[in-house]
């Protein structure tokens, strides 16, 4: 067997061993539950901010869940991109049906051209809070939270060294589109990476308002493309940390077709490149997760073409072991996460034999799609997000090219 092929096989199996160790660490964290939740009189007044552009499929369920929280003092601040946005009427109707008073809905009044529309909405909402609010919680419109979500999110902030708390998304590996498997497969490694690097997720995030102002994070948002990835780096400078809360892994049931998957991957990769706390980790992860498996597969096909049967068998065994090993890790993680989500009455995935077969095919498919996505972002200076284009000159140098109200369904 050639030296290159030996090196690739050893590297691939070594990377699998590393992923096994990291997965076990993450699984252990899932069992670290919060022992003592704060009583009502010790929970600070909190503003929950929901920024909307377009009506996501689970928007009504999201609003109902947010307005039924087991939390004494909180108010939901909904900022809709424009009153003509389809999300506006849905939000108004849902709120009126519930008949609740702890909610305020407004439109985005100041469209900043030097950050994303979501960051514009966040800056507007936070700037209008009075001094009675001590915590800001962020949530996405596709996140349907459980009843204790806000209480469990705020509880760790009582520690003086915890500046922010977060959960994470967990996709269901089912749906009408094959492409929906790609976010699920990629998210398995992404959620572990976020945990290890203390990177928060904007779909379920809380931060102390005092820390928000002291760290200058609000000013950072007014210049940024995304609101969450850079938080860990900013807080670290002030000797604060982001606390991961295992019970706040939130099930995401959204399907995605190929165009929406392409946009999602490009945006995810560009945001990571701009704001990741450890940029070298992106390079290492890309080489280990995309380049090496692809090179092993290419060598495998070449050995088949050249009738090098000994090399073919060894490469096939290596690649098959790696793929089956990743599948095994996914199934173990799925069981661990389901224990948390089941206890909080979240939807459960049914892992059938058909789904397992799809995942086996989906693992190399995900590697190739992310590889192509990475290539497509090289030199890319403009991205489109929900119908609006942004030109990127640097992490804190963003230009909104032309604002248009959202007209989709």
C-alpha cells in the first residue's frame, strides 16, 4: 500500500477516534442537569426578543410557547421587519387569541445599512428597554420552546462568572426532502463544536444586560452579520463565559430543499469564517471532516479502476469503518438527546431501518455538499439572507445593499 494511502487511512481512523472521545464528553454533559432552580422572587425581570422577517412554518407555535412560560417577570418583545411582512398579521392574530398583556409588537423603524436586519432589530429592541430589565433572552421563530425554557435559561446567570447561557438546535432526521438529512448530519458535529468552544446559539440564548453594555456587544451587533458566534470571544476578554444548558437542546422540524440548503450552508460557513473564536479550528475540521474522507474515496475508486485489489479492500475497509463509526455516534447521540427532549415533551425522531440507510448515504453526501459549499464561499463577498443582499468587507464592515420588505409566504 502506498505511503499516501496509508497516511490517509491512519488520519481518517485517527479523526474517528477523536470524534468518539469528543462525543463521549458531550454525552456526559447532557446528564449534568440543574439541581436547584431559583425561586420566583430571585428570578430577574427578563425581556425575550423575537426578531421576525417572513412567516416561518412554526411561528404560531413559537409565539404560543413563548407566552406560556413558567416565569414570573418577563415580557416578549416582537420586532417585525415591516408591517407588510406576512409575519406581522400572524403575530397580531396569535397574540390577540391568547389575550395576554406581557407582549409588545413593533416594526423595525431604523434599517441600518451596516449590519444585518436581525442585528438592527436586536439593537432597537435592547436600546428601548428600561432599567428594570436585567436579562435579555433571544429566540428564533422556528424554535418551539418548552414551558420551563426561560427559567432554565436564566438560572445559571446567577453565577457571577457566567455572562450568557445557551442551548442548541437538534434537527429531526425525517421529512419529505432528502436534503433535510444534511442539516441533521452536519449539526451532530456542529453542536459538539459549539459546546467545546463555548459558542452560543442565537435561537436559544440569554445574556445579562449589564454584560451586554459593559462588553460593548451592543455596538458589535450594530456592525455585524450575525449576533451569536462572536459572543464567546467578546465575553472571554472580560473573564466571563458562556454556559451550555443541556435541557435547552431544541428540536427543529424544518424541512429544506436544495436552494435553501445551499443558502444556509454558505451563510453558516461565512459567519464561522468571520466570527469563530478559533479560526484555525475551522481549517482543521474542514481537512479532517471533508478533505481526508474525500481523498480516501478518490483513492478507493482509483484502486478499483486500476484493479489494485489489495489497496481497494484496505481502502474500502477504512472508509466503511469510518462511515459506520459516524453513524454509530449519531445514533448514540440521538438517544442521549432524546432523553432530554422527551422529558420536556418535545417531538421525537423515529429512527427506522430506512432512516439508518438514508443516513449511511447521507454521511458522504453531507461531506461533498459542505466541501462544495466551502469552495463556493472562497472569495465570496456577497450573500443573500431572506431576500436581502449583504456585501462583506470584514467582520465589522457589512453593507446592506438594498432593503426590501419580505414578500414571501
